[in-house]
C-alpha cells in the first residue's frame, strides 16, 4: 500500500469516526447532558485514553519541543471552538443537517491553502462543488432552518478548517500520535476551564450518558484525531 493510499484511507476512517458524533450528542442531550459538560467529559476521556495508550506503548511519542507545544495549543484552541460551536448548533438544528452543512468545511480549507500559494486539484474542486450543492439542497429551497444553528455550524467549519491547515503548516514534522495527544489535551484543558468558569459542571451520568461520553471520547475524539492527523501528514489538509 502506498503512503498516499494509506493517507486517504485514514482520512476516510477519521470521517466515519467523526460522523458518529452528532447522533451521540443528541442522545447525550436526551440523557440530561448539556453541551459544555458533555464536551468537557468527551475531551477528558479522549485525552486520558491517549495518555494511557502512548504512555504504555509509545513513550517516545510523548516528548515534544516548545515550538510544537505552542502549535498544538493553537490547534487545540481552534478545535475546541469548533466543537463548542457544533455542540451548541446541534441543540438547535437536526444532527444530520448539521453534519451535512459542516461537510462544506473544505471550502475554507481550500481558501486557506490558496492564501499560502497551494493549488488544489480539479478533483478537490469537484468534491467541493458536490458538497456545496448538497448543502444548498438541504437549506436553500426550504429556507426554514434555524439561522443561529446554521451560523454556529458555519463557525464550526471555519475553525475546523483552520486547525487542519495549521497542523499541516506547523506540525507536519511531528508524529501524528504526538500531535493528537497534545491537541486533544489542550482541547480538554480549554473546555474544562470553560465549564469550570461558567459553572456548567457535569451531572451524575446514567448509562446512556456514560455510553455517549465513552463513545465520543474514544471513537469520535481519540481514534478520529489519530487517523485525521496521520492523514493530513500523508496527503495534506486539502485532500
């Protein structure tokens, strides 16, 4: 298997893992978990899992220099803002609609790459056109979708695209596992502080709440970030 093929397959794996999150988030809301506490618990689980796995099997991947740590902090802040906006959006609009609108985030990614002088391929433009057409068919003709919910998903797309391109630009020389470890850890730190300052601490969890937190932490956070960052390193954020 060529590195490019492996990178594309990892990108698909990351997308599949991430796509399970919106429905799980809705289940979390039904179980009494608000957006901020639910996200804080998800990221805490994801970070703890990454530290446990790398600490046990890849201790060499735990080391990072100051420049890499700062770059991970920036990526973590952007991704935390992205996820925070998405959780708030899913409270207002349907989860399937939110993920479809979010699928247009490559438009921002391609724009950022163009600013850096990188030329997207024709296939990238074709993929983008299909994504934007799908979004239009979902929200354009009806015109009865919650505007704030759509704006929040738009913010999700912007911050997510920025964090992907930032990782390509600033963290391309670091191991994907190292990047995932520190980006998710900073995300957990920032959202945890937000939950503490706002007083939105997690309630006692019922079985559904535990399932949501563990699933989104392990699959939609730890696994998805490991696969996505490895894919970005292999084929670039545009792909």
